[in-house]
C-alpha cells in the first residue's frame, strides 16, 4: 500500500506563486516515477508534470512549461510542484500520483498511475 498526502493548495492572485507538496509513505519502488495532474468539473484529468524516481527524466505539459517545476526531496520522500506566474486557467484540483511499475507507453496518461493523492484545490483569481 502506498499513501500519498498532498498539501499546499489555496487561493492566489494571477501572477502569484504557490507550492504543492506530496508526501509518500508505504511501499516505494525506485523505478516508479511521480506525476502531477489537474482536473476541473466536467473535464478529464489532465497531465501537468512528470519526474522519474531518480530524476533523470522530466516532462511538462505545454501549458505550464517555463512556469511550473516538479522536484523531489528523497530524504523527505516528498514530491513538489512549484507553480509560478499563475493564471486563472490554472484553477483546478491538483493531484499527485505514482506511476505504476512495469512497462509504460505514455507518462501523460492518467491510466498509467496506480496511486493518487486526495487532491488539493488551487484557485487563481483575476
């Protein structure tokens, strides 16, 4: 069993910054990467960022490139998402997730992740 606990969501003005945290506990797999997704009501959960467990590979959605940064503190077993220059379009519930061990084809697909955090609301006002 893997537990993912998110924190850091809140309300910010456009142009502001916010940092999300995802603390992992339980079983860990060194080959499993971590991702961030976001979702708004009535829409599918969409990919935001991905980082391999050892950090050798990172990917970002085009909509957040240059503004968001995914990182990991191995000592704290925590994954972060630093969000800068926030826009109202970034408003969503943000989720962290562990990519399932095994063979993968698309790091941006929510169906390749097996454990998810509870989600944290990020609201960006105009």
